[in-house]
């Protein structure tokens, strides 16, 4: 299973769509320009510079707040069909409340959207890619379920009404697991709260309810006139069992249910709700730990039905693969997400590496993941909303070209040979940007950005040339069959 196949000389389907992605905090800069409010990532990077490589932050980043027209030029040159970007909630609503709108922030996104549209590029808009207005963080953030569901609903309604005539593809949340588990569980991401297996579960509960509210608001108030699509981006590695033993297979399935099903099941699975393995294990461990109730909040049957099916396509981010081996249940002691799962994981030392410790090049894993999703969630339409490779920013980025070639080859096999309904692909990222805790030390861009130059000039890398060719020919190699 550790072999990958040669790139195939077949073409991607004619209606397959191609894009690139970024996120507000990672590219915009202008962190307090023209009335923008402070976000939790502004607050976190300014309060704990020692938590970020080189003490860096997104204050300026790629300066896309001022240079968005250049970004649109890059997309146009690639021939991209769409651009996936996120809105900074605190740029539009500085306090997080929908009754105080910052018009300059609205104008920025209106201008970006209109520049995209006039160049034939569809905007794919994410409402929340991790930067929460700090004013809402100060009131407890995502674990404060009642407050955040209401605030997110108001924000989503405003975004649909402001931009929905032009935006036909919405994603409510990007990889909420990073916000919930890294932000409120391990405490390594903003806001830096350590409440592993307690607040991290509450956060996810809020996110799922908030997503469903936004979806229903769209359905009832906007879909009849705007006729777009709404979804939620869920991310996962592929989890490969360490052996053919039933125990290792069960462990790998449990791991993907905790990692992916935690967010995907309630929305995308025909039965809805959290995966049963999470419900059962967390209830049992909570009881043995002396909690009166499960640390995993419960949905009522009405809530299960309300959340179930709130998607118009399956939005998937995936980058890599992890091996999973069965282990004895971890001792009862400190409550936590990893203890709730109780498996052993690693990445194989033979896999090619990137500049990011977690990102190994395992193209066959993505094909297996696509097949698993196809089977588990009843053959949904899948749009890959992120996939990409990190290096140190060189223009001759052969490692990235190879990554795209091999991953896309496996995705194409999933489509043509396995019958998985993948309809679009998004390269992370349009350009080098602020890579969270890694600052500017790991580069994912198709375009290089010179962060030492105040003008932040962008330069196409070899991978941009390759991606451009793939988009125009629908072919991964020199010549494809017709
Ligand atoms: C995505 O996360 C994000 O959506 C995007 O913003 C980001 O820039 C991009 O991918 C590249 O990372 O430091 O070992 O604890 C991908 C999933 C989850 C991978 C958090 C890195 C931290 C691993 N990421 N994870 S570690």
C-alpha cells in the first residue's frame, strides 16, 4: 500500500473546476486599517509573539488588503475558475455584532468580488477561517454556545445579503477542528485555552449548530433568489491501518471517526449526529472520570434532524496520511481528546517530507480517503477545497510540482476508475503567506511573495506554470489521450 501509481495520461472531465485558496488572516494584513476590529489572531500573535516562529504575525502579511487587484491578476494568469478566500469577520463587524457594520470592510470585499467576477473568476467564500472578533472571544468564544450561534447567524445573514448576488459558493467554517482542538483543547492556537476534551467538544458543538443555522437561513431567506450552494469545510488525513489485523483496522476507523466524523457525521452522514463510537467512548470515559454527564454534549433528536443534510456539496481539505495502530485504552486520568481515542499514530519514515513536520507526501492516501468518503457518506459530490505542499519558498519548486502531479493523478484515478464524484480542486495556496504558528518559515504558494520588500511583490514559481498548464489542458503529463 506504500506504492503510488504513475500519473495517468487521461484528461480531467470537461466540467471539472480549478481554483486556489487563501484565508483573510494569512494574506490581508491591514490589521487595523479603516475601522477593522481586533481579531483573536491579532490578539494572540501580539500577546504571545514567542508562540510564533520568529515572533511574526499577520499585521501586514501579503498586504492583500491593498494589493488584491494583483492577486486577481495572478488568478487570471493561472486561468483559475474560482478563488477561495475568507472574510475577516472583524473587518466587517469590528465588535462581532451585526448592528455595527464597518463600511470600508464591506467595500473591500465588494471590490475584490467584483474584480474577480469581471475576470470570469467565481468567488468561493469562507465565512470563518479561524479569525474571531476578539470582542466575542472575550465573552468566552466558541465554547459559549448560545452567544456564538446567535452572533454567527447574524453575521452569516449579513454576508449573504451583502454579497450573495455575486457569491454562489459559500463555506461556513474552515477546518473548525483546528479552532476547537488546537484553540480550546491543546491551547496552541488562538485563543490559547487549555481545556482538552471539555471546551474543545463544546466548541465543536457550537460550530455544528452555527453552521446548520446559517444553512437554514440561506435556505429560507436567500436560496430562492440567490440560488447558490452552502457547505462546511472538514479536513482530515487518510488513516492507514498499521496491519491487516481487525484491531488495527478498527483503530484506524475509530481515528478517522474522531478526527473527521466529529465534524462531518452530523452534517454529511445520512443518520446525522456524532459518530456512535465517539458518543459511546466519551460517555464511558467521562463516567469513569467522575463527570456527571458525558464531556461530549448531546444533540436532541430535533437538533440531529436540523443539522443533518445541511450541505450542497462535500467540502474537503486534505494534505497527508497517518498510520494507526491499535493500543490498550489509555489510563483514566486527565480527560482529553487523544485519550478518548486511545490509538497509536505515526508517519512512515520512508515518505517524502515537506517543510512542515506534519506534511508527508502520500498521494495514494488521498485516493483511499476519497473512496472512504464516497462509501461512508453515500456518494456525495466532493470539492477538494484545499490540498498543497510546503517548502522554503524557492522559485524552482520541483517538490511542489511533483506533489500536485502525484496527488492529482490519484484524484483522477478516484474519479475515472473508482467512480468517486470529485468535481473541483483547490490548490493551497495562491501565494506564500502567514502559516500560523510557523509564521513565514513554511511556504505553500504557487507564487512567491517577498516579505522583505514593503511592496510584497509576487513572482510565479514553476508550480504556477505547471498548474496553469493542467488547468488549460486538463492533462497532468505532456500528452493526454483525447
Ligand atoms: C490548512 O490546515 C489550513 O486551512 C490553512 O489555513 C493552512 O495554511 C494550510 O492548511 C497549511 O497548513 O503543528 O504538528 O500540531 C491544514 C491542517 C492542521 C495542518 C494543523 C497543521 C498543525 C500540526 N493543519 N496542523 S502541528
